[in-house]
């Protein structure tokens, strides 16, 4: 008689042996995926980690599943078994009837009926998940869930051991570089899925452009079956790129008419078979127009001339603003909130922030000017508040805080008006330049000690209308100071 407890006990021995081996990380994880699938008599297994923004899941290891299924598309952690993000085990008995399965049509082609997923946890935080796939419909038992969760704990230890080993083996220069990176914007996601080479120079050029604007992308992430014979796929179409921010697949093409005709035929077929898929065929002129449509690099590129790199993309900024607004809405529930900003740099941030705060509020603005020498500049208020803030809860909204001297002056001025409370929300914190340690209650991003522009921040009145925040080319400033 088959006893799953005996199977799982034997699998534990194999997994523990692998965990303690000298195998490279990818081989160790693939070996464990195989052990889990066999122990659970499953069709396959995947081990996945959350990307840096905790939006998507990257497959780190797999066993038993076809390449076509593994390339079915980007896995959105908030749509595909989302309860795993809450640290819960999730069992789907029938994939075709459960909306927690993101790609039911791909599962049907792979003949997958049931899925069991458990979270990967490190120090109480979800960092990914493990999934088991079966071809027969199965109701997973608590013993199944406990087995998979225990293996997940072992995998978490392997990952931590790997990080520790890398840290110990790093040279002093590498260690310094890693520390420096902690103060820089996060790496672009999906780096583990990026190709070492591209099929065509136009693809590499497009990828570089996306990287400059910090737009997330996947290269050839999904293959769409177009025709079959005897249950075997005879024709497929694999778009060049997927842009998760726009939920858009892109196929690049040259102006050669025969190629355009054939690709258009395939695109029409994709849209017939997969009507929910958003896909476009673009040449270079088309994709520059596409980027311009979303506020990135107009065709003349005069708008971004002088920008050395993009620090924070439009998507990153908007995500962070929504998170700040959610916190502010919770913290100020039942209070008389007024937002106060200093013109002009704060207008973009203030406008977007107030739209996402789910409380009644009022807004007011101040204007200031500086006088004196550069070394001993003083602040003068040229426009004071139009509203009395006595007894109100004031949230001072700033675009950027660097030395803290201006903010300290303004806060003292506001305190003299006897508000009920006074706190500060800043989009950017340039902590490296701090002289006065002013309290900051809500912080969007910490930025390096560079001249930043865009999203309201200017250089001689220009760049305010950029939808992202970029670093100004130092040579531009040096030339002016000569």
C-alpha cells in the first residue's frame, strides 16, 4: 500500500542531502524541484522568486513542465494564486474553474488540472513560492501542504546560505560597490530572464531605450500556438517583448514588405485565438511614437536632452505615491487635514498625492525666494497661506529635501500659526546633503547626491514637465559654471 508519509520522508532525505551539497544554486534548486514532483506523484514543479517590486514571479527552477508552458507569460503575483503573498498555502482543485489561475488556457494545453502553491519565507517575509502541478484532479491534504511548506523552509535556508557565501567571497571592492548600490535606485526587474544576446540589433536598441526610461520588459516571454496537428503544435508566434507596465506585447520589424506581411498574418491569427492579448507590430518610427505617447522621449528628444539617466520611472513614482496616500489616509482618519506646499516644484507631486488620499482635505500654497550670497543665502516668504491653519492638522508636502534649511525655516513659520499637528511628506530625500536634521514623516524615495530634474523639479525653469525623475548631466552644470 502506497504511504505518502514514507515517500515524503525519503524525499526529505534527498532534499537535505542536496541542500548540504556543493552543487551550484540553479542545479540544487532543479534537483529539489524534481524530488518534490516525484514524491508528490505530480506532473511538475516550479520554484519562483518575487521580483524587486514584488509584482511578478521569476521562475528559478522547474521540473516536468514543457518549455511552452514555462513561457506562457509573465506571472503576476497579485493575480496568480495571490494568497501566497499573504503567507498562505493555496490549493486549486480545478484550474479551468478557478480565477486564481492566471493562464487557464495554457494549463489546459499542458493537461494540468490541479495546482498546490506554498509561500517561500525568509525571516517572516514572503520572497517567492513553490508550486506543484498534477494532471489528474486532486484535493491536496494537509500532509501534502506540510511537506511542501517544510521543503520551502529548506529552500529558504539554501538561498540565505548562497547569499552569505557570495558575501564572504566578495572582494573588498565588490563589498564597497554593494554598499554603494544600497543608496542607488533598485536594479531593473527581470534581470535573471534577460538574454545574453538578441536576435537582431533593433531588439537590442529597443531594450536599451526601455532601460534608459526604466520601463520593465521581458524578452520573448511567451509563445502563442497558432496551429495544431494531432494535438501537436505545428506553428507558434513568439513576440519580441512584453511590457508589464502597459500589459503590451511588441513585435519589432524592419520595413521589408515580405516580413511585414507574414508578421501581420500571424498577428491577425493571434488576435483571433487570443482576443484578450494586447499586441502590436512596430518599426523604429512606430516604437518612438509609442514611447512619446506615454511621455517618454518625444521624436525630437529635445525634452530629455541633458539627462544622463532616469532615476525613477513614471510607474515607480505613481506606485509610491499611491502607497504614501494610503498611509496618510489611514493615519489622518477623522482629522481636519490640510496639505501645504511650496510653489513651484511641488505641483506635480501635490496634485497626484491629493487625488489618491481618500479623506476630505483642503490645500494651500506658499512661495519663497532666496537672497544673499550662495554661501549665506537666506529665505524670504513671498506668498503666505491664504487659510488659517490654527487647530488644523497640517501635512507639509515637499518635492525634495536636501540640506533641510529651507524646510526648517518654513516649519518654524507654520508652527507659529498654532496648528493642531504638523508633519512632513516629501517625495525625494537627498539625505547626503543634510545640514539640519528635520523630521520627515513620509518619504517617497531616497536619492543620491546628484542634480535631479523632472516631475516638477527644474533646472533654470526647464524639465518640470518630464513624467520621470532623471539625473542632469554634470557636464551641463560644469559648462555653465565656467
